[in-house]
């Protein structure tokens, strides 16, 4: 009988151990389910945040592209304005040279008064020079300026310079003017030289 009691005690002990294992497994399973549910919630939150980030990144890219195209438009506009300004500046220089040549052709010497005439009015917005307007202005000036004696060229008094030395030719005068930095005189002399060369 003693052996039967021992066996019964062992069986009771095994049942108790088995009962504890089941409750531990149930607790572990509940913890795992809770952890899995928590991870699923976190994953959903991360996916939601990732979608929001993706949308924000796409919006930022669209904004950058729109801004870049605006910048490119601004750059192109600045380039076009620069080209137009360069064309107008070139036109102004060309109009001044043509005006001086037309004055020289008519034998008109305005001297410092030539600076008072606004030559930019002969230049269009695109930089082109209005030759007809230059001719009309010079014709008007020819009517207003006093006429010199016939055969007078308006300053050439016998080829001398009054000091007993021979007069310098136009090319030497141009070189001297450019050396001194007198670009206006240089342009006038070049116009006069061009006029003389067309007469030959």
C-alpha cells in the first residue's frame, strides 16, 4: 500500500505540473497575441506615415519642378533683355556714326553742339537704325546751319596747322585721338575718312 500512495502522490504531482504548464502556455500565447497586435498597429501607423511622407515628397518635387521652370523662364527673360539691351547699345553707336557721316557728307560741322542731339531717337527697340530719320534730321540741320563760302570745307585753311608744320593726315589724327582716349573725335575722324574714301 505504501507503493500505491507513492504512485498517487507522483500522479498528483504530475497533474499539478501539467496544470501549471497549460496556464503558462496560455499566458505566453496571450502575450504573443498582444505583441503581434501591437506590432500590427505600429506597422499600420508606419505605413500611414510612409504614405504621408511619400505624398509630401511628391508635392515637394512638383513644387521644385514648378519653381525650376519659373526660374528657367526668369533666366531666359533676363537673357532676352540682355540681348535687346546689347542690340540697342550697338544701334546707338551705329546711329551716332551714321549721323556724323551724314553731317560730314553735307559739310555740316556742329562741333560741341552735336552732343546736344539725342541720337537714341534714331534707334528702334530692336536696335535697328532708322536711316531715313537720320537723313531727315541732317537735312533739317543743313537748313539751319550757316553756309560757309563756296569751296570751303569748314576748317581746312590751306593745309597747314598755323604753326608752320604740315597738317597731319586723318589716319595720324585718328591714332592721336585714340592714344589720348578721345573716342568721340576718333569716330568723327573715321567718319570723315570713310566719306573721303567714298568720294575717291
